[in-house]
C-alpha cells in the first residue's frame, strides 16, 4: 500500500495552527503546552500505525521475524 500522507507535514501544520492561536490570545502558555503534548502523542500514535515501508536504507530499523 502506498501512503500519500506526510505525517510530519501534518504535524507541522497543526503546530503552526496552535502557535497562531497562542499569538491571537486564544490559548495561554499552559494550554499551548498541553495542546503540543497531545499533538506529539497523536503523531507518535500515527507513526506507530504505519507499516514502516517509508523507512528505507541502512539506517532503517531491523524488523524481527
């Protein structure tokens, strides 16, 4: 299966949105920090669901099995 979704780009767009909300006064510092932690967790969960075929080359982690 081919993935046409760039998880890191998605993350960066979401991060920029949160920073813009902070600059506009919609979020305070604590709310921003909490939202960024949730966003990082969402990225980690998303990457864990990918099959890993996007990791190629000698630095790619070895799979057991």
